[in-house]
């Protein structure tokens, strides 16, 4: 899988895009300075209880319809001479979105959308061997079936006959595809060498019944539009090339039933505000920066004035970058500040510990079969905890959920303990050394669920204050005889490749990079570089960490769709990190000033 990060959420653009954005208002409102921003320590809060008193799932007519059609399919869906389904699951997602987009102090887009979509999974064969094959294509079989693709939309009305009709057609197609895939998979056994780590196809999990309380979802588009106008007016007066203010609110209610007896109803709301701006340096390099805010309700979003103040900080950073010199390629000691470190661990470690990537023949399988082996320096541990609602300081975490998309209860999982690999991010697809699900099957829309990150947390022992970490940086720079080190204080995003074709590399797109003079410790802002490297080589060069942590909230896109995620990480010190010149096209800025700033055209009163 090739992936990339973007700070600003790009709404369901293409499979393989990653977007993580900062939630913490203090971080977003910091003033630009000559050094990296101070980060308050954010102690980790206790996770939310795994279950609460359930509401009767039978109270939902949607769930009743799902169960009725599921029972009918399990009892009667079969083709003479072929296997009957041994497992079927239905997922209905009820999605509501509201969004306001603007620039130059005006609203450019204002809309609401409501839709319901279905996901149907049909398995034939048995838990030990069925039709599924992680990461492998069924080639011509898939192509032929796709020519008569059945709609995955569900009715917005609670018309149960119409809903069951949609399920009926989709289940029929999925069953036929499953039979074709099962025959193809069994045929491969004639041709292919028997794998040494032969695994079951599907894990057995205890079915659970649970219904969550619907959250408050109140959206005043006119009020959001006013915030967009106020913040956009502030950006309009700034010396930038372009910019955008976006405020959106999403609600997803997920209804899940399976033939094993699982029944779960879970709801999620995410409110977000995104600020972005662009400018050009004197040499024509395009410079971008962003600020992002997240919450679970409208009252957790910043006020219009707070957004306007955030615009000021954004513009100050861009002004500093315009005046900053372009950096040269670099290979040497560096500190990644907290959020940049979160992006680094998400890309280099998190994705490579997703379960399906250990079994797919198309993946690089970086950590396959390495449970019990050291993969990180011994002072670092990594866990993923979907049950964590927020940090102790109240920063809400986007990756919170109670049940995954296969109806399995979410639970915290220690992935790496003191440098030693302990587990993977697991769906119900068995992996060598980890045969059971740990509640990390995730999907959005109509995608098939796979093991994914939720709230990725990096913990470090032997931590030091940021001042001491900088002192360690300078000591390492002098030991290596380098003229300077680097502090990467902020980052727009990054990308990585986990597939077995091409190089297993990652790239990062830092924005605020400071060159630290080896003799004086003076920090100078530079621009125009990107971080590159190979994961195993890079993580082996971490030698220190701060006693502070930062939260990076946003959305992560992969094969199973755009899923809300978070990272919590300390700043980390590397003995060596590589930066190369960023690719850019040097263009002249607009010849004229914006009309509202052009003294020659502004009407005089």
C-alpha cells in the first residue's frame, strides 16, 4: 500500500491517502517564534469502560430488517451443487454531513448531505478455509462480476421492504462472487507450494449484543457560515496567495449483525475546522501551512474570533517561511517534535503492524514472524487503544470507538513492549503468532474491514525535558563534527510504501524546520526540504525522547476507507535523519495585488 498524510482532511478522495490533523487549540494558536513551540505534557487518561448498559437492539427497526434478511439468507441462500454460506454479516451506515467552505470573507460552498450505504460479507467453506485471500485479486472472476455491480445504497426512509430488497440483491451477488473465489482459491492449492505458516481463514469470536446512545448532532449552518466569513475576512487582509476556511460536521451511525449472533449499534460525531493558506517565497517556491481543530459537538469548535486569531498565527508562520533561506540536503542528528514524531511512527511502524499486511503476498511484510524480537530501541513502547476517549488534559481523541467493524469489542493492544514486538493490529484474519482479533477491524463506507490503527500511543522511558533533549542534540552534532543539527517542529504530512514492489521508504513534508548551530545553539528557520528514509534504518537511530507528548488528530485513509485516528507521541532525537530538497516549480506571484489591497483601484470615500 502506498500512503500519504495531509494535515487538512481531504474528504474521501482516493484509496491510499492519509490525513492527520492537530486538534489541540493551544498548539494551533501558538505564535511563530525562532524555536519550536513549547508543548504541555499531556498525561494519558484511563480508557473508557469497554461496555455500558445496553439499550435493547430490537428497538431499532433497521436492525430488525437486517436480522430478518440475514436469517432468510442463511436458511435458504444456496446454489445446487455448491457450498452454502457458513457466515454472513450485514453493516448499514447512516451518514450525515454538513459543510461550509469559504475564502476572501465569503462563503463558497454550503451544503448538507444524508445517505445510507450497505456492506455485505458472505463466506463459503469453513473457518479453516474459505473464499477470502488477504491482498490477492481474483482477476477475471472479479472483473466479470463487477460488470453487473449491484447498488450498495440503502433507502433513507425506514422502508423495511426496500432495505431488505437492497440486501437481497447485494447478498446474492456477494454469494456468487464468494463461490467463484472459493473455487479459485482451492485451485491455487494445486499449483502453489504449501505455505509453512498455513493459517485458518477466519477467527472464531464470541458474538456480542450492544447498542450505544445516539450522540447530540446539532448543526447550525448559518452560524458556521458566519465563522467562515469572519476568519476568511482576516485571511483576506493577509499577504498570502490563497487560502481556505472549512468547517464541517459528520455523523455516522453503524448497524451491524452477523450470522453468529452479533448485534451492535454504534454512533460517531466529529466536528472540525480547517484553515489553510499559501504564499510564495522570493524564489517562487510555493509555501503551504494549515491549522486544524476537532471536537465531538458544535460547542467544542473554536469561536469565530478564535479561528480569526488562528489565521493570524498561520500567516505569521508563512511570513517567516517567505523570509527563510532554502535548506540544503542534510544527513545528520535531528529532533522530531511531538506531532512530527507522531506522523513518523504512524507511517513507519503503525501501518507495518496492520495484520493483513503480514499475510498478503503483495506486501513487504516488514514485521512478519517477528513477535518476540526487538524491533525498536528498548526504551520505546507502542500501543493502540481505541477505548481511550481523551487524554487527562481533555484532548479528545478521534480514534475512539467501542466495537470494531466486525462487531468485536475494542481493546487496548500492546504492539511493542520495551522495543520487543508483541502483537499486530488485528481483524478476524489470523496472523502467524496472533490468531485472534483484538478489535481493530476498521472500515468506512462500503469497504471491507481490515486491521487498522485507532489511537496509536508511543511511550518512552528515560525521558528528559525538551531543553535537555536539545542539549543532547547539540552534543551529538558536535560528536559527529556536523556544522548544525535540525529541529523539525511542524509537519504537513508524509507518505510511505508498504508494498513489495519499489523501495520500502517513507517521506515527510515538514513546514517549520530549524537549523541549530553546533557552536552557539542558535536556531534559524529554513524551508524547502522533505524528510526521507527507510523505516527499519530510521527507527534504529532513535536515542532519546522528551517528557512531553503531543496529540495529532485526523483521518487515515487506506484500502478500507478514511478512518478517524489519533497519535500520541513524545519528541524524539535521532542520531541521523535525511532531508532532501523538496520538488517545486518556481513561479512568479500574481502581477497585480488583490483588488481589495490595490490602492490604485480602491474607491476613495
